[in-house]
């Protein structure tokens, strides 16, 4: 749920250019549970800010706050009360419309958890801002067609995990692809890399690094190939997302974490119209990565090669296709 932003916009407009003195100028706007929210500007600079007050929560001094393209977040004390205040501020280079959308989204997430205590609200606030940090790092134009297909593949595997009986929160926590994990899922002591394709002539799978298929880093290691076909009777990306949300209902904390990982992956609800293509999942093949698997690792390439990207044809890889439950048992989560 996104909080309407009209009040924030009007408040920022009324505060613009109001002072030549250093310091904060603010207008109370609303609250989300115990979190008190103000639209503000700090002078000099005059950039739009959201001030969020968490009266009894504490932030460890060593904790690194998120920092994204287009915004900054910092600890502030606008009223000299010594309590926990955070300022989310648009940077000079930040797009105004996107910043407004971000504020509405972050406040909306707090609204959903309004009954929570201060510590929980602070954790939710920072988690959502970190997701925006990743989103802005990836760019704000939505997912490219190849990334759209890749995300559908990862969502298909995530659904497979939950349907197999893995606790919802554990399944979503294991999904580290949006956080630039080496593999898409870190499960137990092992990992699963997911590849997806709509190709009808082989299964081209792009491998992004020498570490991605290196089972000396995490064991056991599997690669899951998801075959998709583009069909009118299939589902578009927002419908794949909606299906996962349904599966996560009742999983404490899983729905919010899933929303954060989606945003970090580059998927923002306001851009759903960009994904009209519809896909059907034709099948999933999971193979253990080990001796005999065609791959490049630090141990197998000539000395001096530090990085590599390459492509394999997953359809031509020999190996037993394993059922999801067998894989999850080998990973120690079933």
C-alpha cells in the first residue's frame, strides 16, 4: 500500500525558500503508529526531506545507513531532543517525482505495520530504504526483457520452495540474487543458481563469473533451468509476483521481505504496465554442479585469468535431473 503524497508535496512547496538561516524547517504531516513523520527542508540547500521520529528506538553507532543515487539518509536531531530521528533527503541530482514516489512507498510500508513497536518500525523503514538503494543502483526504467525473464525464473523457483514446505520467511531470506549474491539462492550450506529461457533452440545460460558455478565456495551447489514459453494463456510478471504474495500470506515477515527483495531486483509496482508479456512455465530441470559439469572456475582456468563471463547450453549438460524435494533435502532445509 502506497501512502498518498499530496500532503508531503504541499508541505514541501510551502517550505521552499522560507529561510536564509541554517537549520531545519518542517511541517507535521502524519504518523504511522508511533513513528512521527514531518515534511521538511534543511537550509541552506533547500532539498526536500522526510523526517521520521522513532521515540524509543536506538540505532547502533556502528550501523551503516543506506546511501542511494538520488537520496541520502542520515541521523539528525532537528528538535535537540536527543531521540532517534532520521532524515531521508533528495540529493541535488535526484529526480523529484521518483523521490516523491519513494516517500509514498516507504511511508506506506510503515502504515501496514503501524501496530508494531518502535524498534520494528525502524527496522522496516531502513529495510525499505535499502531496497530503494538497490533499485536506484540498478536504474529506474524498469527491467529489461532479459532481466524480466530471469526474474520470472527466480520467482518460479521461490514458489517451488514454498510449495515444497520450506517456511516462507526462510525461503525469501535465501533469495539473495537481488542483493548481488554469487548465486540466486543461498540455502542451508549450499546454493542454487537459477537460469530461465524462452529459447526453443537449446538453453543458453549466461554465467556471470568464475565463482558462480564453483562448488568449493558453497556445497552442495545446483543449477535450476526454467523453460518458459511466451503464450497468451500464460501469466505476466505482475501475476507471477501476485502468486508468490498469495503463497506467503501468514508467513511472519515474509511478505515485507519479499517486497523489499522485489524492489532491490528492479521491480517497482508503479512500473507494472511495462510488463505485458505473458509466459507459461514449461518445465524445470535441476542438476547438481560438480565433477564433469561444464564450467570455468578459478581452479580450472589458466593462471593469470581473474574474471570471466561465458555461456553454456544447459540442454546439452549431462546429469541426472533431480526433483525439488530431493534437492531441498540435500540442502538440509526439508
